């Protein structure tokens, strides 16, 4: 046996032995022994070359470390337009943009030996005519006879790219359609009911971005009670396999509660299996609010008609009682004791007559005798009387505009309104305080009337009556004008004082706004139309020129959901990007997180929890140069008395006209 450690045969000796063997064979023997095998091998090579040349892919053998093309198939020439000889003079980097792919470049140019490594790259291949086409190239590092090569197989993906682009454009087109549908659209997968897509309207209603919604469940986004209800309806819809409609669905969002009318339907695949749950919802919050306002108006109208009818009939009865009572009182033969009893009947009847008069005032059935007069004169005339009503503990301050406010009013009725409001303010300030009466002129345009749901466009004289009393909550404020509604103790009020104010102002074709917060006082604003004989009424209304909008980001801070939505609509309609916060703390946190992009803070001055002033201090601790524009329904006297306004901030009085708001916002942004 041969020892493994023995040296092998000398290659030169083996070659010499082979030459001797071949020399001893004749030509005939060579043909018989080797030609058939050589012929078969040549045919195999020709078949393999034909196979490569007819491939749709361009195939090149590339020398490692240089990238030079050393062999290629015919398809490479056909696709690039260069001849074989021309391509053999180039490198793979001359033919493509692979030098922009670090991994591909390293694979080709590395001088070190590598194990078999494969890379798939997408690049552009250059044609001889100057054109290019996208290609998917597979690069395979290989070793052959102690030399390193890279086998490059390039596939023209022009058609695939075109199809991908067409698909992308189609998806973008459909996405744009869905995004611009004026309804909330969303879809959930059916296993865990996670959101898989939402449209732009859904983002706006939810008050969340796509990233904050996608992949989340109802329980991640909504309070537990709501999430349980939504999930129950989702499962019922999937079980039924048909459309399910929910007339009203309340959702809690960062921008407040919204009311949706929702339709849900399962989506099936080709095999009839449920894959997704589609939801389409209409935001009916504003419609419900308008319905509530209409219902309240109709209720007040119905109560007024009832009160007017009762008061009219009751007055007839009282007239009989008072008439016969007067006859009895004047009867000389009537005993003193009985005469005293009749006088008690007369006093009670007088009180009842006053009550019916109040009911008639609320129902707008009282006969008024309007005449043209200056509203400032009425206030000056009643000012001394008001001082006696409110007492020494309450300071009365009148700030009257120097211009004449010519209105057509019944002087006695307007004085009654002022007396009722002053009495109400006095009762709200048991420990004393400040009562302010201000007058001004304001022209209401169509945008203001639509935005606030009040009034008819035109010039108005405005009376603002503010107190520093206990204020009232939202529930009380909404019912303030209802007859017989009172927060006072039994026997201390009829509950008709504010109803009378409402009725008188309505009868004068005006309207009333109320602003109040618990512990922060109340402001009533009364709007009375200017007299047709006044200079203001004779003037043609100015054509409102829309102030220039912008693209800056504005943080709107407002605790009242209706006003928050209104401000968002006004500002976004002018092109601004709007961020919303429902209170001062949320505003401060939001500003700290996104201070670099917020150009202006539009903030309600009076809010529950952290006030506007406190929020401003926190914001300016982050950015001392932060621009802050306050809004408030309170008069300037009340604001100053409570030290609510910071230096360097500005104030817009509610209700704000959209044009004034946009003008002021633009003015502050341009500073």
C-alpha cells in the first residue's frame, strides 16, 4: 500500500506519459475513441449557448475586483444596443448605476476570495442610444479555476414598473376619492377589530392622526363604555353579514364629544369569507345642536303663547275682582274688619295683575310704544335708580360710547330690562362687587349671524352688563331665560325676571347673549337694531373684504366644544393649520411638545382648571416670545378687576366676527 505521506507523481512526468500514449495512437484509433465524445460535448456547449442567448435576461460574466465584462449572452447585446465586442470593452459599472449601490459595488470590486454570495439589486441600465431602462440584477459571486467572477443576470422590469406605477396611481386616486368624501370612512380587520384604514374626515372627527388610529382597537381610542358598545355593534354586523345602521353614536374625542350616524357592513373576499368591516359615518353634531336650538326656540314660543293666553284670560278675571273690590272698599256701610279683608284681596289681585303683566312681557304680547331715542340717554336716566337697587356694597360703573345710539324702543320696557338685570347681578354678589354697564355699536354681517346662529345682518346698538358675582354653570346658563326657572330660594323670586328680559328684547327685534363661569361672574350682551332714521342705518353696509389667510399653525384653546369647532372651521377655511386643546393644561402640554411649529395661541381667557393666564405663563416659560391672543365674553372692566390679562397679550371680545378674527390673527402673525 502506498504511504499517504509519499510525494505524488510529478506533473511533468504525467504530461510526458500522456504525450507518449497519444503518439502511439493512429488517426483512425483517435477518431474511434475520442471524436464521438468531443462531438457530444460540442453539441452540449452549443445548446447551452443557444439557451443563454435566447434568454430574455441579459447575462454577463464579470471579472471580480475590476468589474470588467468578460463574457455575455446575445440578449445583453439586444437589450443594450451594443455589440458583443463593444460590451467586452466595458465594465458593469459603465453599463449601469450599480456604483450607487454600496453592497453591489463591494461584492463586485472586492479582491478577497468569497464564498458564494448573492445580491438582488434594482438599477438603471444604459443603452447605446442614450436611453435607459429599469432592471433587476441578480449578482452571484463565484470561483472558477482559481479566479473570482460575478455572474450578473439583468431583467428588464420596465413593464413591471409601469404596472406598479399604474397600480400606485390607481390606489392614490381611490385614496383621494375616499379622503375627499364628506363623511367618516374607516375599515377594521375582523379578528381583533383593529383599524386598518381611515380617511381624512375620520382623522378630523376623531381628532387623531392616521398613525394614532391605525392598528388600534375601540378600547385603545375610546372610553370603556363606548368601546364596549362599538365592539358589540361591530360583532353583530359581522354575524348578520349585512348592513347595520346606528342612528346616533356618541364618540369622545380630544375635541369633545361628537354625534355620528353610522352605517357598518362586512366586506367579503372571492371565497365569500368576511375579511373586513367597513364603516361610513356622518357627523351630525352640528345638526343635533341646531335641532336643540330650534326645539328650545319652539319651546319658548309655545310657553310664550300659553302664558300670553293665560295672562289675557286671567286679566279679565282680575278685572272683575278688582272692579268689585273697589266698589266694596268704597262702600261706606262696610264694617272696618271686612273692609280690611277686601283690601287684602285687592293687594293680592294687584300682585296677580303684575304677574300677568310679566307673563305678557315674556310672551311679547304687551303693547309697546316705541320711539326713536339715544340708548345712552336711557341708561343715564335709570343709572341713579339702579344704584339704589344694587345697594352700597356693589359699585356701579357706566362706560358709554360717545356716539349716539339711535334705536326705536319703548323706554319703559328697556328700563325694565336694565332693572331686572341689575337686580339679578345684585343677588349674584351677596358680598358686594362691581356692576359694569357699557354701550357700543356693532355691525353684524352674514358670516357673524351664521357662525353664532343669532341675529339678522345689520347695525346694532349693544349694551353689555357684567357683574363679578358667583356666575353660573353651563346647565344653568342654557335655561336662564325659561319662565319660572330660578336658582334662588323659595319665595325670593318668581323665575320670570330673565324671561321678561328675553321677551322684551325679542319684541324689539333684538337678541341677548350670556357669558358666565362659576365663580367668575356673568356678562349679558343685548343687541338692539339701530333705528331706520339713524345715520348708521342709512349707511350702506361695507363689503367685507376677506383678510389674507396663511399656512401657519395656530393652537386654539377653548373649553366650549361648539366654539372650538367654529374657530377651527374659520381658521382652517383661511388656510391655517389648526391644533385644538380643550383646556389650559392640554394647551400647555401641546405647546411644550410642538413649540417650534406653533405660530400663535388663540385662547379663551376663562376656562375650568388652568385659566388662560396661567396657561400663558406656562407657555411663555417654554417660549418667552410666544404670541397669545385671548378671547372673552366678559367686559374689559371685569377682566382688569380680576387681573386676567397679561402684558404683551391681546384680547378679542366674544362673540367674534370671522372677519375680525382673521384680521387680528393675520395682524399678530405679521408682527
